[in-house]
C-alpha cells in the first residue's frame, strides 16, 4: 500500500533527479568501475560530499559505495567454470561492480560442490526503482529479466541468487505487484544460495571438507530473507564449520531501506531504526558481522565500523582451505 501510494504521488508531483540517480546505478556502474581509482577518492572527499548534500540531498554522513576496477562479469569471462552439474546465477548489479568478491566466493563454493556455473543474461532486478515508487521503471527491468530467466530454467537450469533483495524482488514482487507474465514459473526455480546449499546437505551432497576457522562472528538475517519464509539457511550451514563461534543477532530492520538511508531528509530516521541492531551487535562483540543483504552490510559497517561480509565469503574460506588440506594429505 505504501509503494502504491508513493508511486501515485510521484506520478502526479514528479520525481527528483536525486531519486533517479540513486535508482539507476546499473547505467553507470561500468563507468564507475573503469574510473574507480578516481571516483573512490572523490566519494570520500569532504567537499564532494558537501556538494552532493547541497545539490542532490544525499547526506554527507553516509559513506558512498566504492567501485572495483574489475567487474564480476569481467572476472567470470576469464574464469572457466567446470562441474558435473549445472546451475545458473543471478548475481545482481551491486555484486557486479561493488562487491565482486561475493560473486567470486559464490562461484567457487558452487564449483567446489560439483557445479558448473552459468550467468544468464540479466539486468538490474528493479528493486531500487520499486522502493522509490517507480513502478514503470521496475516493470521495464522485470520485462527484460523474465524472458531470459524463463529460457534458462526451460533449458534445465535452476537459478540461485546471493542477494536477498534481488531474490525477494524476482520471487515475489514481479508477480504480486508488477504482474509480469511468466514470473511465477521463474519463482518456482529460483533459490536463495544458502537454501540451495541446505538442500544439498539434506540430500547428502554438500561438500563439508571445512578447515577450522577460530573466529567469533555474528549473523544478521535481512528483512528480505525473512520475507522469503525459508528460515535461516546460512546460519544452519555456517554452524557446520569447526571452530566458528556464531551468534544470531536478535534485532529487526537495519534501517537503510535501500536508497532510503542515503537521503538527507531520511538519514536520522535510518539511524534511529538501526539503533537496536547496533546495540545488539555491541553486546555480542564479534570480530566480523555476516549478512546476506548488500544494504545491510553497508548499514552495519556505518553503524559499527566493523568488518561485514556475506556469509558465502566465510564458507568459501573454510571450504577451499579445507579442500587444500585434503589434497595435501
């Protein structure tokens, strides 16, 4: 109801350029990656932040995401994936240009479990646009993605996602809010990464040659993961790693809300929403925080100053080091 009301209001009153800029990062992500050494320094410059706040109303206290010089797609093109079985991967915009290591870790873990990874043609899932009431923009993205994903599953692939926001958007909002033909069939073959790994474990097919990781970590379940109704599969899998002390963070929404927390007029609200999460993390005092959502990772870093990773990065480290150890034997 909130999204529909927002869309109606913005259709009548017009949309600020700031919102367009925040929701169309997929258009300039490649440029950002190419010029990353320059842009990343500029994003941290106090004068640039002041200008962004004055003109675009993007709060200067918020850290802007940095770009990586090699995109995930570029890395994958030079990475020959091999395996006895095949799986498709919807990686998402942010993994492609800002957190490439998450994409690499996902591919490496799937390959270590015997899967050849395939990247179907894909665009932004559209969730930034939907969150800002731009139904037409979100629908445009969905209409590009669904035919490609349908062709993928009809060719015999299931599709996994590592971003719970992308997954929630495709599984639920494509059909429920956007009424995209074929989206329900896609949803039936679309799985969260750790849900997929949990299924492998239940069937006795999960590679569990883990090296001991003597770390104290805390895990936060994002809102979009909870909305999927699949429990906490990452927590279940990570608890198989010897030596890993992992606590579940008992807290609600992180408060970033996608692009919401970047806006000058919403920053304080975003911080107030995330206050309970920060306090819960402080009580646990972990070395590293883990969460499946890129927005949550940004917000938790901002709230706590701690190192925050996707759970697949920890699993990759334990698994690949464990495999190396087995080979040495």
